[in-house]
C-alpha cells in the first residue's frame, strides 16, 4: 500500500516537473503572449473609449511624468497608450513573463521587478529609463496588493527625478469583475462605453512636504470614483 502511494507521489512530481518545464519554456510563453496580444488588440476595437485630460495635464511634458493607476483597472491602458514612450515595471514571475512579452508587443519599455523581488534594482533601472526620455507608469497597488494600497516606489522616483505624479483612472459602463482576484480585476464588456481619465498632476516643490502613499491612495481613489460617476451620468442621458 505504501509502495503504491510512493509511486503515485513520484509520478505526480515527475508530471509536475514536466508541466513546469513546458509552461516555463520560451516557446510556450511566446505562443501564449502572442495569442493574448491578438485577443487584447482585437477586443479593444469593440470598445467605445473616450480619453479625458485634465487641463493642467495638457500644460506639462508628458515624457517627464510618473503615472499612477490601480492594478485592477489597467486593461484599457494596454492598447491606448502604447505610443506614449512609457516604461512599466512587471513582476518577476511566470505571469510577469507573459505580461512582459505582451506589453513589449504593444511598444512599452519594460523593467522587471516588484516591491518584494529585485525591487531596488528594478527601481534603479526604472529611474535610468525615465531619465533617458520615458515616462514611468505604475500599477501602484501591484503586483499582489493589498488592493488600493500603493507601494512607495512611484513616490521615490518622482521625488528623485522631480517629475509630477499623474493619477490615471479607467472605467466602463458595463463590466465583468473578477471577484477571485485580489485586485477585483475589471474587464469591460464588449461594445461598452469606456473612459480613461488623466488627472491633475501632483507637482513636487522643494518647500512642499512630501506626498505620502496614503495621500496618493486618497487622490487616486477620489479620481477613480469621479470617473465612475461621470460614465454613469453619461450613460443615463
């Protein structure tokens, strides 16, 4: 009996090793990312997306900016800002590898790292990329949450570079919410009216006190709620 259980466990471990070897291979991640890219690109064409720019945002150089958005609200950003010369940090994981290859296809510059894995090294690479002419974009509560609680990386970089933080919110009239994800990922339904709102830049001055993560969370949440109210009002007209 024990021998049979040992054999089953050995077989299970072998199969797990084979599965991991396949799914982590360059060929597999290439195929998965290519299919995902095509699906996202085509699906995006079914959406009716409007972009709102805060008047103060239009007065600044958008290549010298750190954009802040929620992890669960990023779907509408993938396609629609790919030509803005933006650098994004992705997680050091299998999912992060897939995401990296997708985003590179859209034209984004990618730095690998997270708040817990290679975080300092990734921030230094991010700083160099931004200083070389890219703006930075951060899913501030990613990659693993908690939801609506930003990490300090974006504030560190914006302060060091002297770049403003710009809150970015996305919303849609009809959505699916993936409840099982930690970020309650929002996925717009086909043919939905959608909106991306680029908010008022938070500009740092030497005499100002430092912006905290809590204050950034409050600003981004309020901007997100306002965007949700606008799309709701427009839908009722």
